[in-house]
């Protein structure tokens, strides 16, 4: 899992007097948080994009590579050092990037745009099928009135939410992404979500190519609805028993975690509209009775006490 805290996409118009290269800068803070969260199998990606001067020629391209944990970088078969790695003097065109971390490897061909940086962010896991990451770059569109967005993922048909509202499925294209700050979430059931905060700029298309990592869960089954108040069962609401109802969500379900916090491991999924016995509350999280002696925590933001 790769976690960047406090990063934002920033973009500024190029000066007509000075043609300068687009520079994508990635930085991470809160490393102690990263070490703790990695154990919980989440993929939360945050990047910074700056459109401004770095003094490169128009015939140059750049690449920035970050990896968790640090990995050896090879470009077109040549050793280039360890991550984090940055090179702003590459020729535009196709290159092959290979990352090696112990016995684990990842490689892919990447097209470098003229006058632009390409970012590679990869997270190695103990299991290859649980590794994931993304490639991020800009390309000019020629339309200075609109900002575009192109997104793809493995697996495909992942939901893409912009500022909390699902806009498309992967692979997807948004011709008029809208200039300014955006939150982009790419999610697919059973996989770690990718969350990116961006600031789009007119005249360019932001491209996000992602590989979602599988998420380890104790039980991925969807719970059946609890008995209604008309059923004569021991689970009937009583005067002294507090219940919670799952609110509407973008996906139609809500994750139940083993501890009160987003770093907890998913143990169940519950459907919107279902009701569960309320057990306790901690830090804006509700503990609910899942039945058969099981319990778990849900975000209070998406539940209502009855």
C-alpha cells in the first residue's frame, strides 16, 4: 500500500514568454502513518501536479518513480539507482521501466510525452497478486476551454467517483472534467481503492492508469437483511435495544471493519437499508451485532441510530 498524506494537485498556466516543461512532483509525509496503514492492506494514493518551470528544454521529458518499499530502477535495461528516482533529461518516446525489490519485480513500457513528466507509483506486497499502483501523466488537448480526464484500471469496470459522485466506469473518459480541485476514487469490490486529489487545468488531459491490488478480507460475503419488526424473533427491536440503519452509499453497500477506524480490515459488507443491533460507539464509528456471535465496526457517517 502506498500512502501520501497532505499532497495536492496544483496547476498554473505556462507563460507565453517562457515555454516550460510540465513537472509532476510527488511527495509523501506522515511516514509513520504509512508504516501502520500498510499492514491493513489499503491503497490510498495522493499526488501533486505542478505546471510550471523547471528549466528543461522543450525536447526533454521527465519521469518520477516512487515505490514502497524502495526498489531498484532500470530504464531500458540500464541501472538508474533506487527509488525515489527522478530524471528530467530523458528523450520523449517509449521507455521500459523495471522495478526490482528483493525477488519481486514489476515492469512496463511507458510513453513519455514531450515537455511533460510521467509519474510511476508502485506498491510491492508480500504476495504478487496484492501489489498495485498507477501511472499518472498529462497530455495537451489543444482545447484551452476544457480540462479532460482519462482513466483505466485492472480490473476494468471499476467505479470512478469524482467528488463523491460516480461518473463513469473504467475504462472511462470525461471530456469536460472541470477546472479546479477534484477528488478521484477508483474502486472495485474486493480490491483496494485508489484515491487521488487533483487540480485540473484547462488545455490538458489528466491520464490515470491504475492497477488495483486485491484486498485481504476475513469474509467477503454480503449479509442478508435482518428480520423485520413484524417477525416474531429474538432479534426484534425492543424499547431498550438501540438499532442502526445503513444509509444510502455510492456502491449500495458499506464495509464492516474489525476495529473502529478506516485502517481496520474488512470483515463483511452490509447493504443499504439493513438494520443491525447497536453495541457501542467510538470515534465516530458504531459497533454492530452481525449475528451468530460476530460483531464489527461501521462508519457513523453512513448509519443512523433508530
